[in-house]
C-alpha cells in the first residue's frame, strides 16, 4: 500500500570509479573544451585503439541520439550480432556509458574492467591536460578494441566536429538526429552553426542518414554531404516511418515493413525508430531479417525517456492510483515531443497532469516550460542537486507562473511528491518528473531502479 509520508533520502554511494574520475577532473580546468588535439595525442600514446575497433555507426544530433541508438542496438542484437555501445551522459552509474557486445544482449562494463582502462589511459596521458570526456572516450576505445564485436554504436558527446568521438575516419554510416538550439555556449547561437557542428561527423563516401530537420539545418547538412561525396538519405524524402492503426509502417525504395509500435512511448519514437531502420537498410554490410526489425521495436529500452516507473521508493510516495513518469528532456524541442506524447495519453486516459521540474541555468527553461501551458494542472519545481549551474527551484516556479501554469517550489523530490499528495486530485494524477538528465538520474537512484 502506498504512503504519502516522506522517507529519509539516501546518500549516494561512492563507487571505485568515482575516485578515479575525481583525480582525472584535475587534469583540465574545464569540463568541456572542444578539441581533437588532446585525444589524438593520447590515442597515439595508446597505440591507436580507435583503429582497431569493430565497424562504427556514428550518431550525432540534438534530441533522440540515445533512443535511436537503443533501436539500433535492439535490432542488431535481435539479428544475432554482438554490439558495443558508447553513450553519454550516464544517469546513475558511470559504467552505463560503456556496453560490451555479446551474442544475445551485451552487458555494462564492470568496475574492474573500467578501472583498468581508465588507469591505462591515465598513465599514457602522463599528466597532460585533457578533459574527462576525452580520456573516458579513449578508455572506451580501449575496451571496445580489446573485446570482439560485430559493430560499435558510437554516440557523440557534444556537437560533432570537435567531439572526442570524431576520430573515426571510415564509419559504416553517420546518423544525424533532429538538430535544434541547445548548448549554444559551445556550438553557436544559430541553428545553422549548430547543424554545421553536427555535420562534422560526415565522412567521405560513407552514407549519412538524416532525420527530419528544420530547412536551414538540412541545407547545411546537405552541403557537407555533397562536399564529401557522402550518399545522403533523408526522412520524408528517401523513406517514411508513420504510425498506422497502432503500428509502425516503414517504407523506402527497398519495400515496406509493417512493424509493432515501438516499446519507447511517444510519436517521436516512431521517427527515431524509422531513422534507425533507414540507417541499417543503407548499410550493405548487414543483412537484417524482417524478424529482427520486429523484435527491435518491442525490445528497445532507454531509461528516462517517457519512462513509466512501476515500482520503487518514490513510486510508493505518490497518491494511490496515480502514474509516475520520468523524462530527461531539457530543451524546447524535447519539451515539445514530451508534451505531444502527454496530450496523446490524455486523449486515451484522462488524468490531471502534475509536473515536477528541475532544470539547469544553461537551458532555455522558459522555452521548455511553454510547451506545457494549458496542459499541466500544476507544476512543482525542485533543485537539481547533482549538477553545477542548477536553477533555483523558485526561479523555475516563477517562469511557470509567468506562463499561467500554477506553480510552487520544494526542496527535494520527497517534498515535491508529498505536495502532490496534498493536492487531493480526482482522478489520481499523472505525474511527470522532467527538465534535466541529472534530475532523471537522481530519480532513478532515489527510486532504487538504476539502468541495467
């Protein structure tokens, strides 16, 4: 039986990896400093593990990178292939960034394996300046080169052109998910500049598969593909992926696939799934049977993306009969996709929507929240405790009130859920915690349901 009483918040356990990462943070004064020179120096000192990797599918974009990668992984594994995966950021444990391939499903790297790879990189680096993402990317390349697999799914950390992952000369394919305004302090203030950074992963003669884009962003990507003679396949032009009668119907020049709806919820996931399918059908090295595409739709998993939490400590704090959802979306376009999915849920089963929101000061929080005006019954803002540059909760609440969303602030998740219980809504509410991947990680940790 659920209780509305708050429980003591658990302190975060320190893993063996944390102490190594703390030491590595001292090697560079900035968390982010986009450049390829430092990682190229380190990879040379490590005898170039990036040249000993399995074939690479490189994924860049603003929104949908992780979900698209999840569909790629699920389809490829269903086809019997061993799939390495490199993603970022992690939600709870740093090991989530590194998945080692095996027949069937892969596994997250162990503490012992990751510790050794990081320490090998630390020794090879010799105390030279390098960012944590750069040195951990090098560690990933070591792990992926040392463990056999059929393919590596390599997700860009930030941007593309100067991202530490962009040392791969001949990928099987490059994928660009929807590009929108985000990380302007690193990538530029305009959509065209951001698109140019993302298009930096395009390589000569390697196919590039592109999601539906703003016209200006697409023009930049098309010019770069033409310059490098990279065959380009674009959503809506070379293939379509649509929802029809609750199923995903994909069509391109090679024919039609009538597939189950994606396990990941939301209209945008049909588009992400279509992008993954288009990429795999553009890669001639793989022969994926239709059954693998079907299995991939139903098995793809990517936590904190319109993720309904079914059990756990935080779930126990919600009002009886309510729903608790989680999404790490944090920019206006991400908010638009979340709001559309919630509107679809509202049409199917009507419930009052309560948002619990925490955001960073570097994000367009007003643009994100604007998507929920007229949809959310109430908003409760919380601080993001695991991140630098977290917005004060009351600042988020004020921004919501300016959009005519009734809002209050609380000091933590437990207090926010207690406040939801006191609203005494009928029917019981649909609660969505959103606004930050840092907050999403805190939710999964506090709920006792970290990614596996």
